[in-house]
């Protein structure tokens, strides 16, 4: 079961991943109609208070870790058949590789698996670093200057909020993004194997190359995928 790390709401700690989880849960019960962005603003606070009004005479707009509101929220969510969404919480970079692959678009999964197998046959030690990742994480990466977009193919999801990534970041576990990835020939090999599967490789981008990145469709489809994701 998903857990909060810190309190969420009025004067809460409001860690982004916690706020994102609460927004997801409230959205599933139609209390929250805004974006799942990990920011505890006025709409999120209003949704918390509205939810609390079911069982508190004086809603305080705060969800404490393990507190009454949290227990009610989890219990209510179970009724709406959404443990499916709860399994996709937490740091997606730390998910097992099988889960990362499952977080990808159905057409992307077998292609990535073939790329991984081919790279292993070539003597590399590939691993998926990211399949799906949340918009909140995307914004952090954007703020750090590691990407030029606030929404990427990694952030794609189905209408019910479950992951549906159109992209994967693949690294050699020995090097990550360190110089050894280039000198060993890993990036070049990744690009070659990705293209054999009809994937687009980020190493070909001239303005902002991203050698670890492979994606299912062309960059021109990003707006369509974002609209399809409801984000």
C-alpha cells in the first residue's frame, strides 16, 4: 500500500511526491479536478477539506501521516477500485526493471526488450533507468537544466492515470552517464540497436542530444501524446 512520507495540506510538509499521490487519490473520487502536479495549491486544499467534510465537523485541510484523513482516503479509494494506481507510486527510477518495462506503451515494451537483449549480446550491461516518470520529476529535471521540455514522452499516461510511457532511458550499469558510456561504444551501440527496432534515438538530436533516450514516435507527436494523456 502507498504511504505518505510527510503531511500534506494546510501547513503540511507538502513533499511533491506526497502531494501528487494525494491529488491522484482525491481525483479518483472526483474531489480534485485540477492537474496532478505535486503542488499543494488552493484547489488541492479545497479538495482535502471537501473530502474531510464527510467525517469531520471541522475540516482542517491537513492530511497527517497515518492520521484519520489518510485512513479514510485509502479506504475510500479501495472502494473505487484504484489500488491499480497505487502500485505506480514512489521513485520510478528505483522500480524493478520488469515494472519499468510494464510502465511503457505496449508497442514500446517488446522493442526495448529486443534492444536490451541485443546490447547484452554485444557485451554490454544495459539496464532501463527510466520507463515512465511523473510530471513532477520531469519538472525537477527541467529545473536542473537536463531537459528542454516540461512534458516528455516519459510522462505519458492512460486516461485512468496509469503509466503509458512512449520513451525509455537505457544506460550501461557500469557507466551510467559517465564518459565510459561513450568510450566503450555503448551510446553508439544503443543508437544502432534502437534504430533496428524503428525507435527514435536521442543521440541524434543536434540541439540537445540525449544519448540514453529512445522513444516510440517522432518529437512532432509530443503535443498529441500530452493531450491524449489528459495532462
